[in-house]
């Protein structure tokens, strides 16, 4: 079968109107039996992170893709992108001209999977819980603009915001705003383990071995009422130790579809020759990769060191050697396809130039070679990450200005060390919470940022981010967004490297693949069916 490119509607900003499919659990397709989906995402409960699936804690794409199937939100990003639409809510809208009061009315007869009614008080409990726990993942920052949450009767919830925020409907579509049952979740503590109870389209049964969830079974929630139409009755998600094992399972027919993360070599092979009963789909994606800095660390405290790295690193060579056509160089935190993007790093540094980097270091009286360790995770962003860091090490060391070593660490150890400030320089990826420039800026640069970065720029935090959020027309926020990106290019608290496409490989009897991933890498399992067009 041939490779297929899925061209979905372009992401053109917050207010691009697209209608969602409405309905309930009664999809039009025949489910055709359980569909098995493979992933290399790992779900581990550790002493540092004992509650990987609590909406008040979870803040990575893998965990969110579990929660999006099981925990309902007031709003949802629609099939085909665009402005969020009501999900658990019947309607939501700003009720003032200043975008500071947002009111939602719940659907009638909404209930949790056990049949318990969902009320406005449950919504308030869930939102207030995430805000008050303030988990060290930093996910609560998505709700930081909320001042108070008010209920009016059983079905109406009103959010009073501290300042105007045109992106707030998007934030209510993220799992941190998921509605949980107060009977199962403590107001002041996280829920350990892998149990999830909500009102979403599926219920979850987790198969756990040695504190790791190796299989997630999603079964249609017969009590679900929302905007989604389910095309199947049951999905199994199986976690594999690596992409090779996942690929082997697809070939043997043990799984029907594999998602992230495939290796560049697998994608290239499947692109040329997917096999008799397999199809490869590539689709738009908004994933980015970057280096982050602990700007308090002595080795990179002087911004001249960070600027020199930005001046030396050759993104085009990096992408060509490691990812080929599967990625593109990135010169800003904001991807090129998002409204408000500016090529700020290219505008400042141009093409890689060792002599310019040498001058930057000399002018700052920085002795060379600068000794650094670049840290990366071995098992979260795919097997190509090691090769990526080998190329980065080579580029920096070949300049003669740096003495770089690299060190890989498993994700369950990498994240706690990063949050504690143990790494001076480290590699991360970002899958957006929602497709708006604000979500590539505030999580990195605002107070309570998820990186726990010591970098703080008062102009960005106090003026430019609030200015950009006041603009309901996201194109009108371009001036503020560009200034933010220019400041980042000057100070280099983070160094963007590339943005990537996303891929799905599937057996040819599976339908609905066109919408199984949106541009934010949200897994929409309800779209899949066997042998029936989705």
C-alpha cells in the first residue's frame, strides 16, 4: 500500500471556526471488535511521581492521551482543528466585553461512568483542586488566570478571571480542567496509581506490572454524553519498550496501529515499502524540540555562552543527518505554522558562524573551550534522540569553543532531576496543549513555568503576555508575540532546534486514521473503527 499524506485544515489561530461532530456514544460505524494501538510512551508510578494519571499532576503527551479518553472537559478541540467547542458543557461564552467572565452551562443529565450525576459543584471542585494542589509538574499554571470559580445551581459555572484571556476556552479543553468525581479524588492530595474515574467517552482498566502500566483498556462509557460519536466499543493501548518491538507487533498482527514514537528509519522504510497490508500516514504536527538552560548554573549563567551555542548550532545539518524530511529547522519557540510566528533566532544569528560565536565569548571574557554536559532522555522522544545529541555534540566541539559531553537518562529519572535544577543544559520536546502561540510562550516564560526555569523577564511576564491574551483576534497579537520571541533570541533561556511531522502506521482494515491524531498530538481513539469509514 502507498503512503498517504493527510492534509487537514490549517491551524490559523484561536478563532478559526470549525464545527465538531455532535452526538453521544452511538457511533455510526460497526466497531468490529477490539482495536489494539501501540505506543512507546511509558506510564510509571515512582516515588517522585506516584500519580501519573491524576489530572492535577499529569503534564506530558502520553498521560494526557490517556486522560482525554476518560476524563471529560467543559470544552474540546474539535475534529479538524479550530476554535474549541462545548463538550461536557452545553454552552460556554464570555459574558463581558473585557473577556474576564466566562460562563458555562452543563449538558442535562450528565453523569460519571458509575451513573453519579455530574454537577456544577463537581466542576468547581475539580478546577479548584488542581489550582490548590499546585503539583510540581507545573500543569496548574494553565489555570493561573482564574481568580474564582462560582456555581449557579446544578448546571451553571462561572469563571472570574484575573485578567483578560482570549485563550481561556482552549485551557478548559485540557486535561488539567478535567471533571473528576469528588468521591474518588481527595481535595488536597493527588490520587496515586493508575485508576481514573470520569465522565469521558471511555472507562479505563489498567494492566500494571512493577508499578508500570503496560496496557490500558478503554471500554465505551455507556453513560457518556458529549460532543463525540464513538466508532468503536473497545480500544487496547499497549506500551512497548521500544519502536522495534512495536513495529514487530504490527507486522505480526498483534496490534492494529502504532503511533509515537517510530524511528526515522522505520518511517523511511514504511514510506517506501509499507508492506501488503499496512499503510503509513503522515499529517501536520506542532511538536517542537529545544535545548533548555538552567540560567543560574555557573556554566551557562553568562548569556554569551548561550548565544554562542545559538550561533554555532546548525539546525539544517542536524535535521538532515537525523530526521531527514520528517522535520524542519525551527528558529523560534513558536512553530512556523502558528499565527504569530517570527524567525527571531535566524534574524539575530543568521547562518551558523564560528567566528561570530568566538567574538561573543571574547567580548564577555568567557574562557574557551566552555565545558558542558548536554542531558537527554533515552526513552521518551524516540530512539533518534541519542543520535540527535551526538550531532549537537559534534557541532559544538568542532567549533573549538566548547568541550561538550552528552548523557542519557530514562524519563522517570530525567524529569525529577530536571525539575530539581540538576541539569545545566538539557533537551526537551513540546507537544502543545492547544494550537496557539501563547502555549509556546507562557509555559516556558511565565511565572510557575513547567520547566521551573529561573529565567524571568518582567517585560514578557507583566506586559507582553497579558497584551497578547487580550486580543481575541490572534493576528492582532502579532506585535506582542514578536517582541517576546525577539527577547528570547537575545537572552536564550531556551534554544529551539526543530519542528516535526507526525506519523501513524496502521493495518489497512482500520478506518478513521485521518482524525486519530490532531495537530497537537491529541490521540482521538473514538475515531477508529475496523473496516468501516470513519
